[in-house]
C-alpha cells in the first residue's frame, strides 16, 4: 500500500464489511449513488489484506463489538502506520452506550445504530472524511512543551517518543496544540471531531484515550487537564500554562 491516502480528487474508496447480504447490497447501492467506490466483504478479517493492497478512504464495519474478531480488526487497522488515517465507522444493531464507547475506544471514528437512515449514513460518512482534512503548509510542526506534531506527515511525539494515534486522536491533539493554555469546551471540541451526538460523551472518551498516550500517569494528568464545568486545557509543560493566546473561534 502507498504511504499516503488516495488522491482526494478521486472518488473515495469505501470498504464495507457486512455479514447480511441484503444490507450489503443496500449499502453498496446507496454509497455508489453518493459517488463512492465500494467494495463489499462478508468477513472482518478479509478486509485487512485489501486495505493494505489498496488505498481506502473509509472502512464501514458491521459488528456487535462484543465479537473479538471485530474488536481485533479495529485494533489491527489502527496498529499499522499506513492505515491509521483510514476513517472507520461501526454499523451495529447494539444501541447500548457501553458498546458505543467500546467502539470509539477501539479506534472507530463514528458509530451508527441499525436501523439507520441512508441519508444519515452518507452524511456521516462524508463528515468523518472531511474531519481528516486539516489545511496546513507542508512540513508544518507544532510544539507545546514535550508534545509536538508534524501536520503534513500527521505524526506526533511526546518527549521524543512517537505516539500511535488514530486519525481522530491526532486531529484532537492538533486542535489542543493550536490553543495551548486555553480552556476548550466540550461543544467546541465535539464540533472539531465532527461527531454526531449519540448519547455518550464522545469528547470525554477521546480525552481519556489521549491521556493514556501522552501522560506519565493518566489518572493524574499534568498536560491535558480538566477545567471542571468548562472543558479541557493543554498546558505548556507539566502543570505550567503558557501565555494565553486569542480564543479559538466556535
């Protein structure tokens, strides 16, 4: 697989894992009518090899998320550098908040509950694809304290150790890096994630995931701190806030 995503001017390639033939046929038709190139797979493991050989923009995974095969696929996709920027949507009949949180914690960018509106599916597919597009100049590096990110290569480091981040985690971290020392509310952060409100605290889930990767002790964060009742703040270094800059637009 090439070390970059498919050309954004080409029709986005979507790999769909759907065990029910009727639903797979519906997804294929709806997504193709919306301008996507679609490939259907009936087994979760078969899509992993295809993702390496091609350049998908999005993977839609049907799964209960209680199935170890589905969870394993999400982890496998996010463990490989060429596939981290591929967006992932879980399509499931499970509406329990715990299943949604587990999907997001396992690397999904969005979670859609069956039965679903085809118009909503297309809109949310487009939304997660848009959310990876950050207009930056080539080789642009952002640094705050021990954290740094290469916006062009979409790589990030903490104390010179490269972080293994999903696409959404990277986008969230970059937003904090742009506004160090400022309180960012959940509503603002959620709009940056381009997530739909599904009844679970999506932003809190991603904050938890980032802390697991950037903090020495995630249970007592010193960099990405909670401003109780207001939101979250990225400090300049281990508990020290840099000078406040202009507030981000909401």
